[in-house]
């Protein structure tokens, strides 16, 4: 089975406002890329940096509708990026000025490393949608104090499991 996922969330704000909160680096940095920020707006053909260290390649931006990104997948033991994954975000206007945001990520290899990485990213994108909702609907930054690493001023990373 190919490691891939799709997560969705309903945000009680108009699609234009929700879309802007994702492409606008100042807004994205206020609720998601909180440590290190986002270096620039998401525009087709750009490469931006999230969290001060993660390059994000922007393949397509269709205003108020769709964003397509690529970024590094798993790394080898010596730190070489093995391949990139593909992220697609879709924004659907709903009744009552609400928006359905759907994020899908694909492209992992069908191995244990790809499966593990896809689970971690699924958790991250689910959390991003929760943070987006809290930020736009209530002005709350849910990431503040959420990850141990971010309390120390370091971007969240893959959890390190230790034996009891």
C-alpha cells in the first residue's frame, strides 16, 4: 500500500481569508511556521523557506482555490535527501462564508522509512489545519508551547522515541 494521506478541515471564514492565511508569510508564521517563520509568499515558481531551514518548492498557486508544493522527503543515514514529496492543498468555498481545506501529501517510497515519514507528516498537516482554524476563528496560536523543541526556539522535528 502506498504511503499517502488526505486531511480536511472546515474553517468558519471566507475562502479568500483562509487562502491568504496560507500564502501570506506573516500570517503563516503566526500559527504554523512559528519558529523561523516563512521567508516569502507562496507564488508559482518560487522556493520559500519554512521554519528557517526547510525549502518548499511552489509548483502552482491558483488564487483562492489550490496550492501545489514539493519538499524534501526522508534523508539517508548521511543526510542526503532521497526524494521529494508532493503536497496539494485545495480550498472549497462552503455556505455561510466557510471554507473546506483539504491537504494531500503523496510520493513516499513504499518502505518502512516512507511509511514512517508519511505518518509524521499526516500528524503535522492535521495539526496545521487545527492551528489555522484556531488562528482565523479565535486569534489563538495553538503551537505556542505545543512542542518541546519549540519551547527551546528550535523547529519541531521528527519525534525521538526512547526505550523506558
